[in-house]
């Protein structure tokens, strides 16, 4: 693949300074700004699953020339990141707020968190953001072999870029049509049909598309991680995270790695701790857009979770880490006895695959896409979505038998970047078939 243009909402890097602040700090900076000219304090690599997946494909040299378009309010127009260019779409605060409400409406309804009544101004802001993203992508059409569009924030991009090059959408959140209002379901189907091929993360979502009879080429590929990116740390680093988060050497540890969001259902994990002798470590912070908007729903959710833990009198068992840098996250995976994914419904759940890389047993909700890969008692356990009593029982089983995690290392190969590359090659070939005939 000689040239790919990637589109995601969340950028591969997050700046701690605005473009204006960077100019004041460094003087004139020629876009695309070479990141090697900046201090490590000015930005950090995104921790989001979709951004990580795209970065692992770039690192594996799956793409040739790569350009990446993302949302970046107040960010520089573009940066050079290794051999890739990253271009940012800016939105004013009002447009950003309206856009976020629309895409959160899709997200919440898809995850059973409430029905969304479409509001004109919110849809206009969403459409405008998609238009600006497509406009930037079209600047590269002359040497773009394929457009690789990611997730529900970018649904209109396929229809806007039209026949300029094949466009593949990877839709990462659940598509269970029976859970959606007719209006939203029809919006999603029409949007899917604007792409040359749609990738779904699970068989559940693929079957959902088949049931509605959408006229679109489709392929199912499990999300993936790059195993080489997950390091084994020394005992001193594990001791450091134990001291930092108040974990005793003889504590059993249940680890949840997820952003702070009601969809991630950390409340169920806390409720299950009532009769379990272990520490529950909740690692993660808020989402990109909520923090950008300045009314961090992650903080609101954390306060709610703290209240639940106090009411249940388990606050001494629950540890909130906030944002965790990679080295600490690796140490937490190594220190954990169980990796838990409590989400009532989830597109997939890459944290489970990350835990398997470290040989940890997983306990997973039946509503999570990754439950399709669970071999009960082999690499983990599945509990019925939302059932706290069954969750507690499955956690106890997983804590008793550490050997359950050993099979997970084998399962993790199905969610590796090397496996995904072969699947993606096939998907891109299918999407490009009609273009080769021209």
C-alpha cells in the first residue's frame, strides 16, 4: 500500500499547549511542525484504542506514505510524526459542543445509555466537522490509494469524499439494530452505504448489519494490539506502583483499564467488591472531547463511583489511578491477578487482550465484543451483562486459578497487529476492486 490517508476523531498525539502557546514558547514554527523540535512536556502519545491501532500499523510499515486527519481544537495545523504527517481540524467552542452532543447521542444510544432525539444544530455541527475532515483528506487525493476512516464520529466522510479513492470505514462501537431508534438506525445504514467497505469488530455487529439488509460490502476483523509494545518491567517498577497506589505485597489485584465513562460500567465492578478480598484498581481518565470541552464527564463519573464505594463501605478496596503512563500500566498488568471488563455493552475491549499478553485471566461481560474469544475456564470467564452476583462469582473463580490466564497468551495472537495486517490487506483489496476496473 503506497499511500493511505487515515481519519480518526482522536488524534495520535495530545498537546498540553495550544498552537498559540507553542508559538510564544518557540517562536515561528513551520507546519508541519517536526515533533522532535518540541519538548516531551508539550504533548503525549494518545492512549485511546483506535489511535493505538493505527499507530501500530504505521510502526509495522503496513502503510507507505501516511497522512492522518484528526480533531484538534487549538492545535497546530499539522505536525510531522516520524515519517507521517498529522493534520488537525479546528472547531470553535460552540461548534465543538454541538458536535460532541450529536456524536455522544449516537454513542449513548448504541450503548443503551439513553435515546437520542436528533437536534438540528447538533447535526449541523457534526456534518460540518465531517465536511472539514473530508475537505482536508481530499487535499491528498492525487496520491492516496485508500482512505481509512475510523468510527462513528466520521460517518459522513465516505459520502463526501465520494469516488476520489476507495474508502474503508472501521466501525468500532456496537451495531445492534434492535437497540436503536428507527431514525438513528436508518442514519447509520445510509452512512455505511457511503463507503466501499465497512469493517465490524465482532460477529455480533456483522450479524446486525445482515439483519437490516444494508447494501454494503462488509468484513469482520477483531481489533488488535502490537505485542512488542507491551514491555516486561522490573520488580522495582512494580514496587513503585504498589507504593504509589497503596497496594500491599499480599493483596490480590483486580484491574480495570478503561476511560472514566458510564459505558465502561465501573460501578458494577465496585458493587461486586462487597464480598471479595482484593483490591480493585480502576486505571484511566476521561475521553478526549469531554476534556477538550472543559466539562469533563470523566470527573463527574469518578465522583459518582466514589460515592458508590463509600455507600457500600468498600472505599478501602477501590483505587482510582487517573491517567497512567505506559511503564506504570505495564507494571499494573504484571501485578494484577485478574483483568476485568465490566461494560454492560462494548464494541470490543482491547484491555482484555493486553491482559492476555501478560498471562492474566480475564473476566468479561457478555455484552462486550471480546466475549466472543473467551473460552470459559480456559482463558477467562464470562458473566451475564449487568449481573453483579455472577460477576462476583466469576471473579472469585479467576482469583483462585492463575493458570486460566496462560491460555490467553495464545488467544491474544488473534488480536495481534500481524494477524490484522493480513485481514486488512484483504479488506482493502475488496474495497479497491471497482476502482481497478476504471
